[in-house]
């Protein structure tokens, strides 16, 4: 019954009205703020995150909501709507994609849901949120408050996946690993790699990577799964890592806190102690820094979901690139001077690359959907939930010219278009001079080697001639 109401609302198009969407945002923000204390307690209970980590997640989620709300401009939408009536082309016309079906990740669940939901809402869609029955506290709260905030006809929560007849009419947003061939799919199982070159600021790199790996329980998709360090920088890097890791031995985010939640986590450290190819450099009750020497170690190919920083030495930039393992990474962190960072990020296949920093806000929430544009402001852009519907009233010059050719009218104009079509392309503006290609380079190399050999022979003969003349004299 609930899903049939969603289908009916999609057909009647009520979500396309800007004022309707603004009202939905107002109600959603109001009820979230009213229940913010309960939401924070639930997040903390489910995740074991620190108070500051919970607050960061909530702030980022509400920022997403606000940003999408502000993007709704009634006057601009009316101007776009009436362009055709006013004799103007409407290239910006678009509409919601229809029904958006959201499958959230459990990592920072609140942000993950709000980021996708508000983007889909701003774009003018009906929304179905999948929240399976679990022992987690936050889903219970969201099942209670979200339906009260949003229109029952355009939003619903389900605990099980509907049948294919319904799903075929939905636009899937999957923040977990999915076998679906279409939709907005986050590469949840793909890995993140960091490279620390000898030209990097070693201390800053160590601090950023330790914070990224140990934050939020080590479960972020953008926490580095392996850190490749130039062998000449390995010693100072390890020293800096140990220094920055020491703060996890005390305080709210340290040993005392970890002992409370250790029963919820599988410990990878126990198995590492048995592996000869890896050694634990420093560790606590539920975190550690490990150096891996053997490149056949499974740790170098594993998606890490604990507070475990895996470090491995490389001999050069090319060596780091060659360790790509023929996979597309979720992200690359390149710590190096700009020229070296450019080389690394150009030849390491990753959905996104960051140079000399780790964007802490990206540690919260799902991975960016693969093959989509990155936005500084929101995890999901409004546009990815819309489909273009341009409306044109004026014929372009190209259509006029084509009409003349097809109708065999205005021979002079047709001839001019023909001459233009077959004319040479404009110059590449390359400077005049001898161009060295592959074969020319080989010839020059051969000539150079021959000349060097000849100079050596002549020099040797000259030396012995001089020595002979001197002895005879």
C-alpha cells in the first residue's frame, strides 16, 4: 500500500513543485533538531565514536540539508519554467528522476542517510529508504521521526527489498557493495592508497594519515588501507607515526574507550603477530601500526576496517605506481612535492586523488559514487538525481544551414558551407624547427654513441703517440 502511494505521487508530479520541496525541508530540519540529543546518543551507542566524532557527523549532515535547501530558488525556477512562453530557449529544463531508492551504509549512518535523502528531495523525487531490522538504536529513531517529517505519499521506509517490478522503476542509490549494473553506486569494497615520497613533509603526512586511519573506528572508506613510503623516508616517517599514535593511548579516544567497545570489533592484530612478513611497530588494545615487507602479504591487498595502519616501503615513484595491483582505488593520497604528486596521481588509477592533505569531512559517510563529479559542498549533487528535459523554441543556425543544403536552395550559401567543411583545420601553432620523433631520437642516440667512441679512440691514440715521441726525444 505504501509503495503504491509512492508510485501514484510520482505520476502526479507533486515533488516537482519548488514550494512543496521547501516545505518538506523545513519540516525535516525542524524534527531533526527537536530530536538531536536522542539522535546523538543513538549514534554514540551504535558506533562507539567519541563525542566530537558524533558531533562532526551531525554537523556535516545538517550542513548537507541546509546546502540543498538553499539551492532551491523559487524566483529562478519560475523564470526557467516560463522561458518558452517568453520566447526563449529553455536549455536548463529538468525534472526529478522519479523514485529514488536509498540503501545506506552503516558507517556514520545518520550522515549517510541525510546526504542522499536531501539531495534526492531537492531534485524533486519520491524517496524510499531501506532500513533493515537490526539491533542498532539509530534506525529505530529514524523510523519514528522521518515519516512524521516527510509526506507519506512521497516518502517511506522499508525493511526489505521490494520485488523487481517495483525496483525496475526506481533509481538505486547504493552505499554498500552492490551487483546492480546501474544507479549511483559507491565502491564500498575498493581500497584507498597513500604514497609518501621522500620530497614530502614527513611529519605532516604522518599526522594526517594516522588521524585518517584511526578516526571513526577505522571504518571510513577513505581511511588509507596501505601507505607506500619511499625507503629513504621510512625511518623518519615511522618515528613520526609512532609519535602521533601515542595520543591514542589515553583520553576519550584512547585505551579506556577502546576497551569498552573492543568486543564489537574483530581484531586483525592477533593474526598479524603470526605472520612472518609483517611486524607490529606499535599497538594498543585495539589499534596498531604494522610494517609489511613481503609484497605477497594479503595485508597489502586487504580492505582494512579497523584501526590498523599498514606501511610498506617502495624504492621510487615508479615502484609505487607499479603496486597498483590492476585495480581502481577509491582514492589516492599523494604526499610529495607538486611535480612528483602530479606524476603519481596521473598514473595511479583512482576515483579521486588528494595531494598533501586528507580532507577530514570525507572520512564521514559513503564513498563518492563511481564516475560522478566531485563537489566541495555536498556528497551528492542535486543534478545526479535529475534528468534533462530541454525545451527549444528557436532553431539554431546549423539547422537553417542544413535546411538550405537539403532543399538545394541558395547555391552560393551551400557552396560556402561545403568549402568550409572540407577546409584544413587550423594550425596547432607549434614553433618551427626540427621535430625529434621516436626514430629521430634513436638516430641521434646512435650518432652520439659513435662520436663518443671515436673521440675515445682518437684520444687514446693521441696519448700513446705523445708518450712515444717523448721517450724517443
